[in-house]
């Protein structure tokens, strides 16, 4: 079960932590793809980036939430 994150006496959703981690991972992957010039081989770049973020988000939630 996911626990609330307490910052300064206020309780926040764990998504406050999970979303930036997933965004950084997807940004790093996007940077790597552009650096290697592999982004040209993608059919729909925007859909790929959204699905990449969703996959990283699901992986982050799975790994960081207490099982």
C-alpha cells in the first residue's frame, strides 16, 4: 500500500515523488535516443514518449511502493 509523503507537516500523495522520477527517466531516454539519432526511426514520436513515460511511471510505482 502506498503511504502518504509528509513534507512540512502536510501530507501529499506519493505521486509527488513518483511522477518526477518517471519524468526524469523518460527525459533521459529521450535525450539518449536523440543523441544516437534513433528518434528518426520511430513512427509516432509523441505516442512513443507518452507510452515511455507511462511505462516508467508504472515501473516506479511498482518498485517504490511497499509490496
